[in-house]
C-alpha cells in the first residue's frame, strides 16, 4: 500500500470516531472505502479531486511537503525509517526549530452530519504563515492560557 494512503488511514483512525464520518464527506461507498482501507484500491488510481479533498482536510501544505521529503528519504535509503515514521520525526524536528516561536491551539475538523472530529493540536509558526502542523496528542490537559507553548514543548517534544 502506498505510504500516503497509509498516512491518510492512520490520521483518519486517530481523528475520527467512525471512519464513515470521513468517507461520506468524500463520496466513497462502503465497499470502495473498504477497498481503499485494505489496499485493493490504490490512491494512485483515484481522481485528483478526491485525493486533494482528503489531503486538504487532513494536512497543511507544509505537512505535505514534509511528507514528500520523508518519502524521498525513505525511497532513496537516506533513512532506515518508513516514510511515515520519518514524516512524524520531521514534524518534531520542525517544531523544535521554532524554538517556542509559535501559536498553539486546540482544534477539530467538521464531519458529516455537522459534528466535529476529536480535538487535536494545531501549531502555527509565529514568523512564517506557511509553517502549520497538526499533532494528534491528548489536548484535554492543555489550558487556554499563555503557557500553551510550554505545554507543547513539554508534552510533544519531550
């Protein structure tokens, strides 16, 4: 199965209580979604609009660039990690590079039926609008105070 397809499925499993909440938004039938999940249907054979819609809902442009870098490094044996493992590692490296200069918030995404996904952490660099990343961590303990950055550093980077 393609690494990007695996990353989509991993992210959906973490953020959505039921995957039907995700696949209905992208006009999958139950059988087509099951084929996608099992690898019988490849992301490489899907229409661009559907793939783009899924990616835009789950990842920022910066995250997709990090994933492309991770996949390249994995495919060219620059790392012994899988593309997904390297992608998560690159996100943490980029977060560390921000050196506390970011805005952190709890967020969620809309789902089919008007509800929202499980909450996740959203980080945006203070100095560059392009650098935006999400982290699927337990944000319930994060307060809405000025200490969010410290919480992120202690709970995501450590």
